[in-house]
C-alpha cells in the first residue's frame, strides 16, 4: 500500500510500502501531514510568518513546531528520554529557543521549513518500517506533564505524533482562514 500526499510544490511524498498496523499508522500520519502542509499552499514567506489570530502562532511556525515535535519523538523511540532532555531543568534561554519554533525567524523561508518537515517525515516513516517491535517501551523524560515513572511504547509515541499533527493541522486551518479566507476542507 502506498499513500501519496502533495506538498505545496505538488511533488508526491510516498509513505513506505508496509502492511497491517504500520500501514494504518503511516497512512493516518501522512493524511494529517498533508493537511498541515496544504494550509501553506500559495503563501509567501511573509504570509507564512504572519500572526492572524490573538495567539502567537503563524503557519510557518506551526510547521516548524510539528517538525521539531516529530523529530524529538522519533529520536525518543530510538534513544529514550536522553533524546528529549530533562524539561524540569530548562532555563529561560531554553524556553526562548523553544518559543522560536512557533514563528518564522529572519532568513527562514516557507520552502525551507517545508523541506525540513519532509525530511523529518521521511526519517520517521523509515523508522516505523524498520522498528522490530512497536510494543518496545522507553521511560518518559522528566517533565511536569508526564506521570513519573511512565513508559511509552513506540506505538503510543506514534499515536501521540499523529494526534499532535492533527491538532496543529486544525490550528493551521484556522490561521489560514483568518489570513485570506482559504480553507483546507469545505
């Protein structure tokens, strides 16, 4: 089974051919990635960086954030909590760098942000295909929002990435509609 999702440049991104649960996980992730990317169609770099609602979010920043989240969780599947660090020790500078994920910075382009997202997506897809066991678990990193001592399986991490991508695709749709009335669906 192969799914095709169009980038803003109309070049298909193929999910690796797999079957069963892995195919279902990849198909759902591919679908929500497509909706997130689709909200950026035909935008300039300036438009991708505009805040169109009361929030701090912009379309390019949302793509950057989802890229970072997917990269971090894929690293977590392989490396465990050390890939994410100890959130309880984050400094003001760490939080400032994290806030930069949500906006387009000087010199960044929408094309560049989308290419980074596509590269992370390819890497995640390859990981899902190659994982020996979706049930393998890792302890979660220390963070105020995680239950102490909890462990997540690769499967649960992937479901979390799918949910995060879908949620932010919805945010992106609102931002785009506020920008110029364009919608992802409907």
